[in-house]
C-alpha cells in the first residue's frame, strides 16, 4: 500500500510503498476511506513529541473492513468502522475503574519479537498510536475500532475518531458542562469548534469563542458560540471577566500553548474549572497564582474527551444524522494522500478547521 511516512522529525512526510502483514487472531484489516489531518500528527512531525522513525502518522480515520483474524467477532468484512486511539483492554485498573480512555493497552499491541504489522524492505515501519491512518490500509487490534452506521459518509465519520470525540467529550465528559453554564473556548480549530458545539448541545447558556483570526471566530458562531473575542485585539482575560461579570464557569483550552492555558485558568470565576485539551509541548511548565486556588478554581487535562468510544462515537454519528451535530461545516478542504504536507502547512497558518484525506 501507499502511505505517508515520517522518516525523520522536522522533515516532510514521504509517500512510500509499505508492506502490510496479514491479520493475526485479534486484528482487523481496513481499507482506509478517509483520514483527518490533525495538529497532534503535526506535533510528532515537528519533533515536539517523540516517536520512533520511520512511522506512518495519522490517528483520525475511517474505512471498510477487508479481513479479520480468527478470533474477531465484533466486526466482519464489509463493515464500516472508525478507528480510535483510545482502544481499551477491558481488564486493566483504569478500565475496571470506568476510565477506559486511560487504558494501558495491555495485550493490544503485537509482540515486538514477532513480525511487524507494517514493514518496508524487511524493516519495521512503526504505527503512530497503533493506528497509522495515513495509509491506504490500516491493520489494527479489533478493540481499536467501532462499527458505524452506513448512513453516515465515511469522510464525515472519520472526524468523529478524534476532533469530535476530543472536543465534545472534553466539554461533556471531562468538564461536565451543564445547562446554564458560561463556557469560554480558546482556539477555534477542529477541536475547539467541537468543544463549542459540545457546550451548545450540553445546554450552556453562554459560549464565548476566542481566536486570533476573524474567519475562525465567524465559524465559531456557526458551531454555537454566542459571543466572540479576537485575541489579537484585546486582553482576553480582562475581556472575559468584563463580559461575564467576574469570570466563566468553564474554560476550554484547545490550542496547546503555555499562554493560553494560563489565560484559561485566570479567566475563571470562583469555583470554575479550566480544561486543557491542547498538546502543550514536552518540557513546558504552566505557572499559576497559588492564591487563586483558594477560590476553588481548578485546572485539569483531558485526553481524547475522556471517552467510552464504542458508546460515544455511535451516539455522535446519530446526532449528526439527526442534524444536531455539525460535521459538514468542519471540513475546510479535501486532499489526496500526496497532498498531506500541504495539509500540515494549512494547519500551521491556521487557515483551516479540518482537512480530510480522501482515499477513494
């Protein structure tokens, strides 16, 4: 198959021919239909987060099952599926405690002494998060997939695999936003827009979108923002406190920067909670005023929207089919696989919500 391969950090991805092994007992071979281009992949490409090279990037994908291993019972060839980073073993401590998104992935990866799933010239090619959606095929553990209704187009279903699950889930599962709350979302990219619509769906009374780009703020209103703040024009924290009469109940950081994480904490009302979704680079320290904690302000992280993906993702698909969850408006452009580096560049400039690679 053809795949987009990171051969070295800070270098463009290369489109290479990769060999794919046959499914082992608990594995599923998928013909990739679509994959979203996410900032998280770019963090690995830019060396902000480490990964072994060569590796096929991509973690937000959907496709059609081509073959299954001997012990697979959940899916069959022909099924439409979405892959998920948050595969869960069902038997580790976090799974038993109701936190499958924090699973240690025990038994869900191949034995390093055995044949690799992906290879080139007899040498291993690594899989980012055991998925690697930037390839024409995906070979994954069965617990990394969820079946999808064939009513939802696969290029829309792919977005549920990360952008929707992370953004909506962080608001509803991690932050637990409820009716009447005031929510500020900092960053109107793919994740932030889903945090905005997650707050809208949860019944937030006021949803304030913050971004540096006018077009992104306008898109924020499409997804449910009641107010907008252009961070290039005003002091964001001061503006939020003035607009809300003392601060917000919830702030959602969807950028991944020290500055915006600190802003999200400092804009909280007493008792408020800041939830950080963005991937802040390794080694960066967040600084907070300790006295602010006396007013029961809190800051927390969220990974993949604290999801239960085989429950949450079909629910999001149904919300889309009911017209209550926006996916069509999320897609800024459709790319071919060999345009993947153009997709990364569009992320750097901030000109897109989501680019989607179409493998058809």
